[in-house]
């Protein structure tokens, strides 16, 4: 924690010693674990307060385009593929914060299916009576594309247990509401479930979470300080501990 406080202190200096700000942050739901761990340390040393809204990619795009005030985002890179949403961010390159690949879970103690090859993964999905994931998200959209690539999209629609948030996926599997879960690996680290493993190499992909300051933010310096804080070594160690790869 001392390291985090030191980094946050540097971030405070970088924000030109401005008065304490209340930063409105929009973040991808899969960033909840690292941001919830890191935000108190940033707040403690800088005096800035963070109000974080976690959501899925489609909802984030809608929120940004609706004109809802915000200062900074830490969101899936897919948000920036929306032309209208891009106009709401300050010019310049985005800053990557974290990335993570996809994995599969089963209830703790349950047999683990073979997912070592694309065909094995396909057979495991077809054999599972029910599968939990979040289709209405950047990560869920990729899972859907994997099913389409394997030619099992229609079969999977019938057995999909749609979850409202990423965190509900392992909970559904742990309760027995779904036999298997497929999503970003960091989200799947939870009590009551066991990680079968990552998607096989040919199907694997990393989802990048990137950051940017709002074009009309009145707290741009503090927003930039938060981004720098999230890129510093002490913060990246927390990102790693929550199952993600920094940058």
C-alpha cells in the first residue's frame, strides 16, 4: 500500500496541485475488481473523489452519446470504434490500461471438459446443458463470434443463460444455474467455480481496456493524473493480481 500511496502522491503533483475534484469515471464491468482496489488509494493521497459507473460496452456507448457528463473512461477498446462516441473524447491517442483473454469455468469439483483444441472446445460447448455469459458486451460479442466460427451459434442460443453483469457469470455457475461459463478469465476467478483453462490458441483473443479523457471535462488534469496512476508500477501490480495483464 505504501507504493500505491507514493504513486498517488506523484499523480497529485501531476495534477498541478489543483483543488480536489470529483471525477466521474465510466469503466467496463470487467475492470471492477482492480478499480475498486485502486480507487481508495488514489483518493486518499490526492483528495480527488472517484464516482465510477461500471457497464457493458453497448451501454457505455449509449451513455457517452447521450451526453451524460463524465471526465474519464477505462473501457473496452470497442467503445472507440463507435464514430459518434469518439467525438466525446479529447483528441489524441488513448492509453491502454489492461488486457485479458478468455476462459472457461465449471462448478467447483465438477469434471473439467477438454477444451485444448477448437474441436474439443466445440464439443464441450455442445455437451454442456447450459452456458452462462453476457452476450451484450464486447467480451460477449467475441464469445458469440467464436460460436459462429465453430458453426454452433444456433445451438448455443438455446442453452445460453444470459447474465446481466460479468460478476454474475461465475455466481450462476457456482449456484448450478449454468453448467459452464465462458468469459474474460479475470471475471471467472471467483468462489465456487474452477477454471478449466483458457480458450485454445486458435480461438483466443485479448480484450484491451483503454482510457481517455472526456472532450468537455472540467477536471482534465485530475483525469490525466488518474490515468498516469493506473499505469504506474504499484498500480499495475494490483492489475496483475486481479488476473489481468497491464497495458
